[in-house]
């Protein structure tokens, strides 16, 4: 993972932290690993980023459907 991707991963995790303010950091990372269908110890950064972005996209889709 390059520096730009790492920065993007931290930004996405920050966005998720704001959406789920009651989750601890470890809980957030563990949940994102679960969304990637990976164990937290084995998940690659790229998979975390992909899973987090997919989750945010799904939330946006649900939100748009509710507004429609």
C-alpha cells in the first residue's frame, strides 16, 4: 500500500468513526475486517480500504433510497 492509499484508508476510517461514534477503534477495524470477510490479523490494508469504501457506498445507496 502506498502513502496515498494509506491516507485514503485513514480518511475512510475517520468517516466511519463519525458514522459509528460509539465504536472503539479496535471494534471499528475488526468490523471492517469482517466486512472484508477476513480475520483482523490477516486482512491486508487494501482489503480494509475496499470493504470500508463498499460499506460507505451501500450506506449512501440506502440513504438515497429512503429519501426517494
